[in-house]
């Protein structure tokens, strides 16, 4: 398993986007977290296999009913040695 960081752009704060992402990624069995960033984007960090990435991206692009995702950037994290206990919303 590898760690990946996604930055989600669009109307993704104040529209239950983090809750939507957390619920769906928990169902998928992915570990990591989602949090708002000061610039209005949302950061999602996951521990996942390459095979799970298309499903994760689909969830991130779908978003909550009130959100409007414009783009999602992804990068692999080289040195993520954190241990995640499930998937959480960070504040």
C-alpha cells in the first residue's frame, strides 16, 4: 500500500464535502483523513493500493450534492510513515 495526497478544488467547503468523502472512503475500507485547507481547497490523504485509486478519484469528483468539484490533483507521498486508524475528518 502506498500513500497519496489529493487536493480538491471547487466549491468544497461548507457543503458537507468532507463528511461525504469520509463516509464513502470508510465504506471502501481506505485509511487516511480529509481536511479543509485555508485556501478553500480540501486535502485528502489516503493509504491505498493502485487498484483502489480509480474508485477514490470517482468519490472525490462526485462529492456531496451541494459541492461542485472543479479539479483534483494527486501526488504520491514518498515518506508517509504515519499509522492511520480508519478514515477521519480532521479540523
